[in-house]
C-alpha cells in the first residue's frame, strides 16, 4: 500500500488529525497534485489557525504555482500565528521566506 492510501486510511479513523492531513498534503506535493495539497492546507488552517507548520508549506506551494500575492498573505498570517504561539523558529523561517519573496 502506498503512503497516500495509508494516510487516507488513517484519516478514516481520525478525520480531524491535522498531522495526518499535513502529511497527506506533503505527499500530494510529491506527486505534483498541488490542488489537493492546497485544499488540505487551507482546511487545516481554517479549522486550526494555530497549526503553524502548515502556513509555510501552503505559502511555498502558492509561491511555486505563481500566486505571489496569496503566498505573501499566508506568510504574513503564519508569522502572526507563530508569534502568538511563541514559536520563534517557525517565525524566522516564515519571515525569511517572506522577505525572499517580497524583496
């Protein structure tokens, strides 16, 4: 069984598990299915705006698909969430990617 199917199976029993959704989104990126990845990241962040790790991944995905303004918005939201969570590492990572994109 492939990784995507395993994650989908796990999500059947734990449909609200953000870690599983995040992992599944990363797998979709690996197989070049940005629409499914984006949908999962947006679902995670809509329901759990404190799930800091997904901001970077969503913004980077948007950046790669040519949606610069949306990417900037998600980097900004991520920096706010990381600051609120006290996650300095995530904040610096988001800030660096943001600055690379903006400047």
